[in-house]
C-alpha cells in the first residue's frame, strides 16, 4: 500500500492543450521548490485540494500499471512527472509506503513512541495547566464561562450562589 496526494487537472474542465499547459506549470513550480500543498491549492481540480490533495492509502494492486511503475521509483515525499489519465492529468506525491504483512520495528517505532508519549503527556499537561490557573489571578467578567477550569461552568454557578 501507498499513501498518496495528487494534483489533478481535469480533462472535463480544460481543453487538452490548456490542461497540459496547466499541469506542466504545476510541475515546473514543484521543480522550482514550491510546496506541494500550495501547488495543489493553485492548480488542482480535485475536491480534496483543500486538504493538500491527500487521497489516502491506496493498494498498489488497484493502481494502473503505468502509474504503479512510476510510484515504485519514488521515495517518500517525492512526486511523479505529469501522467495523463482518463480524467485528465495527475502529479502524484508519495507520502508513505506501507510494507505488506507485519511491519518492521523500525517502521512502527516512531508511531508507538508518539502514542505512548501522548498518553502520558496529555493528563500531566492538563494537571500542570490547572495548577497554573489556580495559582494565577484571573478576572472573569460577568457572563463569561472559564472553559479552562477543572469543571467548566463551576465558576459561573459559584458566582450565582454567592
């Protein structure tokens, strides 16, 4: 499996010459060092252009052989030259490549470390921020609720009871 993002220039929206010029301009900007997400927003006709062109994980067996051949030569964060497809022209960026079967430890180690870090860090961070709020002076204007308290809205209800 591979995780991909794309710049799609639609054949329905542009005449063949215009579409080819547009995709070549996008490729030129990428080769010039432009960020892939910016090029996607500027040139792509795909509905997921606002998400950086991310089309998610795809099975290599489900990808056309000509495209799969181009993808097999890429390292993560590299992109293909413009490829003509039925729906227009695409430039594909390889975000991540997944190995079949049980992944090697080196592949999953960063994800496991991040998951474990977040599981321990989030409660401790919340506890620390709560401690800072208790030790600080905060003026809460009437009608506002402090969403950062341990129990949001508790300050509002305690004001009304006084």
